[in-house]
C-alpha cells in the first residue's frame, strides 16, 4: 500500500514570497491533516479535512495560510506571504474514517521549509 | 499549563538499559492516549495506544495514571535502533484531533 506522498521535500524562499505544498493521502482515507512542526516541538495541527470539507482550521493563520482539498483526495497548502517564523516542517497525514481507528494517523515525509 | 507536557530529555542510555518517559496531560476527560515515535528527520509513526490502565508490546510498556493525569512509556533492554524522539499524544474532541507533546529524545549508545 502506497503511503502519504508530499512534494516538494525541501523548499527555500525569501520572506514575503509565496510557497505551495502538495499532499496525496493514502487511497481511501477520508480525513486529511496538515501539521506544522517547528524544530524542537511536536506537530501542531493547522487544518483538518474530512472528504473535501474543513473540520477544523482553528489554528490556521488565515491571513497568510490557505488550504484546499477540492475533490476530496489530494490537497494543497499555501503560504502567502511567508514570514521567517514559518520555517518548519509541514507534515501531511491521513486517516481512515472508522471511528475506532481515526487516531491512527499516517504521516507523509514532510516538506522542510526555510524562509530567509 | 500546556495540554500535553513531556520530559524534555535528551535521555542518553547504554544498550540494554531500561528507560522511562513521563507525560502529563491537562484534560481530565481524555479517555485514550498514544505514543508516536519520530526518527531524526522522519515522520511520526504510531508506536502504542493506551486505553485503560496500560498496554504492553514486547519491550515497550505504556502505563496510565488517571488520578495524577500522567502516562509513562517504559522501554526495557534498549537497542541502538530505539534512538528516536517519543511523542506523547492526547486526542481532543474524540479521536479526530490529536494534540502532540514536544517529544522526549532518546539516544541509545553502545
């Protein structure tokens, strides 16, 4: 079974530039998550989709971050404009919709973003 | 108080040692807890889940103390391959949203 795919793996941009990340979840997983992991910290949820609807985006900085999952499969996360403090690893995860197993989230390899 | 707090580490132990990590949580209504493992520059992966008093899987034992609101992870007979960061995870609002601790780094040396 293929895992969660993410691209690019690395990205270096200057502050005030824009960047976009792509994620393709495991086939059949209805729930998709985007996390931000700053060095030395645990992953922090940015946004959660169930199919193509947003379930939770309470910690997404909406003035600069946006995400979409148009067809309920792959997703993109965009930052515009980027700030220095956005330097982090952006992790995408997916999980099956079964209530007794939705804790088991499967993570992609992440995109390491450096903002200079 | 943070929702999930962990021993900061790092823990440096020799092969064969027994090591334990603690994690405290603030939401007394939490019913289930998880430990994820994250290797250096890799993604987190589920290690163990804890629903009642504890769970054991080979050399790994997770224990839950609801009265004191803490979870522990015990690793016996440490291997070099156990070197990683161990993330304590507590769901919020059911199973859908996971709150991750900052992690405890373990380094096992020969």
